[in-house]
C-alpha cells in the first residue's frame, strides 16, 4: 500500500537520461544532481511531486504523479495563511520531509 507520508511517486530511468541537466535546474528541492553520463537521484525523499522535472525532461526519463504527496499540506498551509517555507507546514513525515 502506498504511504504518501514516507513515499512518493517519483520514478527515474537513468538509462533514458541524456544528461541535459534540466531536472537539476528546475527542481526546487535538489532531488537531482549532476553525475557522469546521466544525472543522479540525490534526494528522492525530498521530492514534493510538483512535476517540474518530468515536464522539462525531453527524454522522458522522469515520471511523477504531480499533485500527489504534499498537495494536502500546500492546501492546508494556504487555508491557514502560512508560507510553505515558514516551517509551519508539515506532511506528517520526519524532519526533512517533502515540505520542510
């Protein structure tokens, strides 16, 4: 069973990667990093499933169901008038989870 508190829908296929580095440029949480021949998945647990990486990958090496994961935390923060970076937002996971 999928647990959105500790898992996410991010799937990376390094064999498809053409090393364009677009994912490293658009990811707000540094999930991807520069590697040799293809990008490396550095911090998969930090993925907030925004979909920026998948949308910008010309090789379709990244798949993610954007809007899953922390969507409820973002909505809750907005309803409470909180900023996502304020530290008051939490997905329910450990420190360093997708909203921290």
